[in-house]
């Protein structure tokens, strides 16, 4: 479910008290043009096994700011933050995109609130709930694909530089420079 805070002024406590009828169902990759607004999403989840660790990921590396709130066992807010507009030292988990730990309370439902702020472009990435194993596997796959991509670019730059030197052709040197810069 979601709610758009057009004034970007509501706190998690105020969102918690909002009438349920104000929240609308979230339909997949529905685009939100937020500008100066906040998108609030909420969901309930319970963890059945204490051995399992679950995470919520928002796989959008260019996300300005995301904050997840939930009530801890003593009723206080647990807050986790991440996003491009925050220093990495503030992120709950460092990475390419925001990732948050779900509560470790087993057997009881916990209500989560996610606040998303995105100024530059529309937001349309639904959050994903992943087990620890799924999260680690997805991170390994991302790193492997990034390694393949940058390895390919490095080989192409080396080939262009070699051709520039052996053929004494400035076009190959410009190609190598262009690939390095972009």
C-alpha cells in the first residue's frame, strides 16, 4: 500500500495514524513523479524462523533517499536510512542501492513503513524482500556482471591503445580515450 505526502512533512508517527482508506494498493512498477513529495509504502511481515535473516532491498542505485521505519519490541521506532543524498557512513548497509534488515521478531506481524524521496527522476522500483541467501546470490551476480563489463571495456581500451601505437593512428587513441571517459 502507498500514500503520497505532497508536502513532504509527515513523520512516521503521523503516517502510522493516517486513516487506512488514504493508502492505495501498489500496482507493480507504477511510476511516481515525486519532485518535492514523499512516497510512503507500508506492509506487514512476520518472520517464522529465528535462523532466517530477511532483508528489504530497493534495487535502484540512483535513489535519492529511502528510510525504513518499524516499531521495535519496546515500542520505539527503529530507523534505517540509505540513498544518494546521504553519506555512506549513515547507510544501514553499504552497497550500490538501499538495503534494510527486517525485524528479527519471530512469529508476530510487524508493520513496516518505507519513505522514498526522489527528486531527479520518476520512482517505479518496487521493494524486494529477500532471504540472506538470495541477497548474497544477487550481490554476487551483480559483481560478476560488473566485472565482466569493466573487463571487456579494459580489453577494448588496451586494444585501441595498441592499435593507436602500432598504426600511429590518432583515431584509435581518441577511441581509447573516449572509452576511458565514458
